[in-house]
């Protein structure tokens, strides 16, 4: 794919997440195209149906979350990388929650937007937790599946924008429970 075509595709996917989160299934392709700064023809060439667009937007959000793990580890100490990723997980969960109606419609039409997303997220979490354990900053006796359950619980109770402050406190509390050293 040409660089400009990839940029347009990325802009469309980001705009689709925002618009579907705000409007659900009532979102119009014209608004998504306008928010992305592309013509509707460009949008339809890339995503010929609503279901294809919703599924691609969701999978893109999962990929962005998972791709962040090695990027964060390359620039931050493992504990800080995990904490930054945890914040991104809440962002991802908020988008997923906002797109829930649209995602259900894709599933009802026979699509599988979730596919390998759970395994991908678990792999990213394992990478971050293992790096923290190897550095000696994080406990090695915590299972990534338990950490995922904690993050999912935080996301379910605090994923709305007005609850973000609470989510951040809960993320810090969770990370403190993983730490081998006090943070104060």
C-alpha cells in the first residue's frame, strides 16, 4: 500500500472509532469521511460496508494497543512501560465500550471482530510483565491472566471519560500490588 493510501486508511480507522463511539450504529459514513479528511469515495474503496469498517477499526485498536508494548519497553523502564500500557488499555476498553453496539451488529451479521484479540493482548501483557520481573521491579508470581482480569474489571467500572480519574487511581493501586519495591 502506498504511504498516502496507508495514511488515509489510518485516518479513516481513527475517525471511525471516534464516530462509532459517539453515535453507535447511527454513525454516517459521510461524517467519518469528513472527520478523517477524506472523500466518501476513499472511505468506500477501503471499507465497502459498515461491518467491514467496524471490524477493521476494532482490530486496528487492538493492534495499536499490542504494538505499544515493545515500543514502550524500548523507551521506558519496565515498570513505567507497564503503567503506560495499562493507561492505553483503559483507552482501548473505553473505545470498545463505546463501539459495543456496532461490534454486536458485526457479530450478528456473521463477522468476528474479536478474533485473536484476546490472545494478542495477553501476549503484550506477558511481554511487559516478564520484562518487569526480569528487572526485579515487578513480582514474578502474578499470572498475566490475573492481571488481565484486574484490568478488565477496572475498565468495566471506570472506562467512561468522567471516571478516568478513578481508573488512574485503580491502575496505580494495581501496579503497586505488582511491585517488588514500595513506590513512596
